[in-house]
C-alpha cells in the first residue's frame, strides 16, 4: 500500500544528483560478511514490498491518461480529484497486467478478490482513502527465481527463489512538492489513481546483494511482460525493504522498514547497512525498534523517519462502489450474459499470450549457441542486446561462442563508454557482421578488427571494408616484407633467440605484430620465426 505522509517519489533531477554523488556510502564493516552464514552468528533477514506502476494508457479507475512528465495536474479526471458523485470504473487492462505478472511469477490467481478502502489523510490523496485489496488480493503464493554471482571468485552463478506472498491491485497517490522557501506544499494529481501492483515478498533473502538481484530479475520479467516499465529512478518500481536479524533456526527478529530507495545499488547498500546496524545495536545490548527508516545515499546510512502517526488505524472497509473482481478460467466459464462484456478477464488467453521470460531466454541462449551462463545474463540484462547478438549471428559465419566476446566486451564497452542504449548503437548488427566476416575470412587480424570497430564508432555509417581499404589495414602476408621485419626483431633481441622456447616465440610474435601494428599474418610469422630461431 502507499504509505501516508511521505511523497514516495521526488523529481528525477534530484535522483540523478544523488545517484552520482561522489561521497561513497559507508560500507558494511569487515566483521559482517554479507550473505555469509556461520552458526550462532546473527544473520540478516530481508522481505521486500514492491510497488510496480502498471504500464497502461489510462488509470486504474478512471479514463485519465497515464504519463510521467506531463505538466502538473494536466492528467486529472473528476474522479481522480474525488469530486462528489464520481464513481470508479475498473480498467480491464490493469487487471490483466496484474494477472499476467502473477502468472509469470507462478502465483495462484484468486478467482474472486475484493477492493477495500484504506483511510489516511494526506494532501496528495484527495478522497481521504486509497482503494486497495486488503481482504483478498488478486493473486497469492508465487515465486520468483533469480540468480547472482557467488563463490570465492564471484564467477559461479547461484540460483535462488523468493516466495511471493501476494500481488494486490491498488491506486497510486498524487505527488506533493514541498517549496520550503515559501513554506508551501504544491499538489500534482497526475499520478493519483494510476494503477499499482503491490508485490509482497516473504522474508526469504538475507542480504542486499540478493535483494538487488531479485529486483533486477523482477524488472526484466515486468519489462518482458510489458506490465511495468520498471525504472526505479523514475519511480515506476518502488522498493521498500523490511530488514531484521536473527540466529538461524531461531524466531525472526524485530524488523525495520527502509523506504525511499531509488536504485538497485542503493537498495543493496541500504540493506547491508541496516543489517550491520542492527547487529551492532544488539551487540551493545540495545533493542531494534520496529520503525520506518529512510536511506540517505550521501552518507550511506539509514535514518529514522519522523513518523508522527505512530501506529495508524487505517479503518479498512469494503469499497462499496466496486463489485468483487472476478477472473474467469476460460471463455467457457464466463456467464452467457457477460461474454464479450468490457470488464471480463479470462485467464486462458492471458496464459497463452505470455512472452518468453528472461530465465527461458537465458536457457535458450546457452542451449542453442553454446554460450556460458554469465554471457546469457549479460545479453538478457541489457535491453536489446540479445536481439542484436542474434541478428549478428544470422549474418556471419563466426561461431556464436566467438562472437559473444565482440558483443559483450567490444560493443557493450563502446556503448557504456558513450552512455548509449543498444537501440542508439551507431554500428548496426549487419555492419558488425560485415567487419567480423573480414576477420573470419583472414583479410584482417583481430587487433585490426577492433581498431576498425573504433573507427566505425567515431564515424557512424562507415562500413568496415571501406575503413580497411582507406587506411590500408589489410593483413600483411607478403613473405619478403615479413622476412625483413622478423630479421630486424631477431637482430635486436639476440637474448631471446638463444633458448627458442614457445614462450619466447610468442614474445617474438608479439614484437613482430607490434612492428606491423597487428597486421602480420600470425601463421606466416610463426613459421618464419621458427625457421630463423631453430
Ligand atoms: P504486516 O502484516 O505487518 O504488514 P507482513 O507479514 O505482511 O507484515 O510482511 C510485510 C513485509 O515484511 C513482507 O515483505 C515480509 O516479507 C516482511 N517481513 C515480515 N517479517 C519480517 C522480518 N522479521 N524480517 C524481515 N522482513 C520481514
Ligand atoms: Mg502486510
């Protein structure tokens, strides 16, 4: 549910500045090793509550448009502003989004769920209550499988699951903008009434890294489904972390709830800080208070929020203006009179329409191209990269296993360096394929291929063959030319010539390549050097 009294999102500009803050937050001290488990030691317990803004054209109960950066109060219907006499009309698309999300997370869909009013008083909630699902949520009992890199060298993929307790539909609140200088609060109701899915996870995780990995996987699932854009910095995905510590096997400890975390990195840091803080407090004989805290990204600390309300009575009551939410198993079970009616939600079609989920994509990449699991993660993690990779595969003879480095190191490196998304990549898949074909056919060395790729980045639109021709980068395989270079290298390195071991040969090869700027035919050079040093 939306928390009262706290605007849960601030302007994106503010986030940017805190995201790039040069002050590095205090890391958990070395006494606490995140995710480690030694008997009799206190360990962290983490349960997330996630609000995901439903990607839909219109709001949950009104026809107003949903938009992130529209002028304040330009997307507000009479219902959103709670004018008397206005009534909610359930948006089928929002229900379908929640149901699809629930199916993707292996939840049980409740065939009948209810809407309830949760009362609290805050300026950005004009009705004085939020419509949510308190008595029975649309879906329960799911799970999310996620992976993280573990092991001593952090190169082993560890698979885990976190149980999903429930997914409920509810309204978002508006936004309050505090103007301290004029001591005014301005209200923007554009967000008021936007559909939210609240996902409540069981306390199955034990450190920040796990929580961040689970949220990352959830983002990918939501994006694949198209049910939420999942951008944390824009407030489309808002994560609250419940954190406690206990000794394994013993009862769970008292938890705190950390709010206002707007990136996966901060989520991870906030949780680890909080676990460490609680361990230290208990170590000093102090108690952990059941309180709401906020994460300050500048200091890397969590601090108590001034929560005047204390324990709040939300005075839940059934929403009288909405019937129970019914989800039908298949078209056959829809009552004759309702077939074709606007608000009817049928599971069957939604289940069939589910797209390929990230875990399935990764498995397919490993299976059909022989990629390493970590490469499959990189391809799926980066929006559009998998499609890019598969497009190059189609156009080159280069083995996918050899191609992967070009995509995940070279191409991604350039993209990261220029802070660009795959969709903005100036080098098209076919242009990269063309370049790699030159290398595959032995026309250029791999060193030169990297150089040409750099050229293609600098000057988008130029194709590889053109760059190679103009800059005369073709593989040097003229035997007499290379003879001379080899002789020169040997003459100036007599120390290396004596023990002609393979290591030395490699060094000499390297020196020859340096002389030819990486353009010498490696096979030819090796045989020449072998001849000369034997
Ligand atoms: P409540 O009924 O008080 O809201 P819930 O059982 O609904 O509590 O849990 C709310 C959230 O808090 C869930 O995400 C859950 O995983 C998490 N949670 C509950 N107990 C703990 C605990 N001891 N430590 C960490 N997280 C917890
Ligand atoms: Mg709860």
